[in-house]
C-alpha cells in the first residue's frame, strides 16, 4: 500500500489522491502550436527513478500537492504545496 503524507491532513492512503502527472511548463494557449500542445498532452518523460509530480487530495482537503516520488519503488521523499508562481502558470490552483 502506498501512502502520501498530505501537508494538511497527515498520512493517507494513496487511493484518496488523484495523480495529475509530471510537473512541467504548460504552453501558452494563445501562442502554442498544435505540435507543442500534442507534446504537452501526450508525450511524458515517464522516468524510472525520482520524479516530481502533481497530486490532488480529492478525498480529503481537496488541495494540490507537489510530490517527489521514486517511480520504481513508490518511495516518497518530499511533499510540498505548489509554488504560487507555478500554480498560476500551470493551472495547479484550479480543479479540472
């Protein structure tokens, strides 16, 4: 069983969360080419090892979290709130 230490609610089962993908730069919708949108939506690094991901605590506080997780072992070494600058640029502050 994988658990995530929510910074607001404490340790919870990962089933309470929704994986939102790797962190990264979202293209500007007014200037992005179709190829840039395709790359952003469909092509991900999917590394084996440490990665930084976005998660939503959907069954708890309903807040977004940034999680550093090892994709090979599911070990989590850090959980933090999204940066304000990142949130406004990547849509992390709004539910989809």
